[in-house]
C-alpha cells in the first residue's frame, strides 16, 4: 500500500518518520530555522553552512565527520585526518573507503559532502514560483531578485545555505540527481513543483582542473549534463546562468571560466534551455579584461560584487524569470 504524508512516529518524538509515496523521510533532530528531512537511505548530519544547521549525508547509517564543515563517511568506517574542509574515510583495516560517485571535490580528500537542504518554504499556491540554484554569487543576488519580483513571483534559493551554496558539479550531481534530490525538494525533503528553475555551476569547478581530477572538463561536462537532464525532467521551465568572470585567472591567461561557459552553453542548447549571460553583463560594465571595477566587492576584483554589482546581476535574472513565467 502506498501512503502519503503518514506520520509513523509520535509527534512528540525527537525524530518523526514520514512516508512520501514509497519513500520514508526522517526529520532530523537538531534542526533550527526550519525542519529538515532526509530519506531513510541517507543520514542526518551537521553542516556548518546549512541555514537549518543540518543536511543529508548520501550514506545510510553514516558517520558524521566531527570538526568538519559538513562531511561524512560510510557506515563501518572512520573519518580520519579530518580538518575543516577535508577528511578521509578509512576502513577498519586502514585502507581508504572512498567510493563516492561522482568523485568529491578534491579539497575534501575523499569524504562525501553533506547535502544542505532545499528551500525552506513550499512553492506558493498563489504566485508563480522560481528556484535559483547556485553558488555564493547567486546567494548574493537572490535577495535582490526577491525584492524586484515581490508580489509577482515567489523566489527562493537552493540550497538553503551560506558558504559556497550549490558549490561544484560533483556536489550538485550528488544533491540533485543521485543519490539525493535535496536541492530540488523542500528542506523537509518534500517533493515540489516549481514554475521556473535557474541553475549555474562554474566558479567552484575552476580549481584543480586536471585531466584526471573531479574537475576535469570531461567530468564537468558529464556532471553538468546529468544535472541539466534531471532539471528538465521536473517539467519546470529551466534557465542556465553563465558563470561570472574571475579575472585573477583571466589576467594570467587562464581561460577556464570561458571554457566552462562554452560547455554550459552547449549543454543548454542541446536541451533547448535558454541562457542568461551574466558573464557579459559584468564585462560590458568592467571591460573584457580588468583588475578593478566599481561593481566589485574587493580590489582587485575576485568572485564577489558590491550592492551595485549584485543589483545589476539581479535585474538581468529577474527579467528572465519574469519572462519565463509569462511564456
């Protein structure tokens, strides 16, 4: 028998199990701000940057890595050499237990990253809903998109987290496609249908871009393709957002951002996904190559923008979202 939203534990219990279709969702103890749920095939673990304080490790009965920002290891292993951003999963015999697919960001050293939760609220029943999936740059402009579309479109960011947000494509694939769908569900891990989903991956895929690493161009292409296919399958209107410039590399002759954007355009075009070119929005303002620009948060410019910069980015994305809801 398939049940939906059936409480199978007492409401006063610390952990409440809910069944969504044929899937059991466990509500995580220790959540703050909003309730957080994980499927019973995953494990609730702390995450420093989660807006609720917790997230979902992709392993059942996992070991949460103490002292990390949000890493975990499979059951029966231990977190070894764990630092804030790195950890190794080690079997009792001392051998590595790294069996994560896709490969983790190389900075983690092998331990899986805990998926931070999706949006805190369910899609609006009275307004079109839009979900912005992306990194810290999108975290910066999302509040302005919300202001620009207030009363017209409900806008939320996914994941509900600070730090690097959706981070890189290995993390995005893990938390959108398999084994979890945290970024496209609510924080309670409820299924949700959004009118529009925008997504971007790139700035966190620049590092360690070696031929055999998790951030190789081949892996980036495969992972972004898997993410795009899963988002298209939601039947939402999908928009791809090109990665904004990172001039410390460009000024040294490294074209990695343009290479990643070319891949993004190709993946989007093959699926009929429209593209919002925030890269050109910035270079039209600052120049094709620059060190300083009035819209950058720091001097010299790096990843992030000041209020004027984020407002410029938000205006362009707001227009695209509004158009998508009306088409």
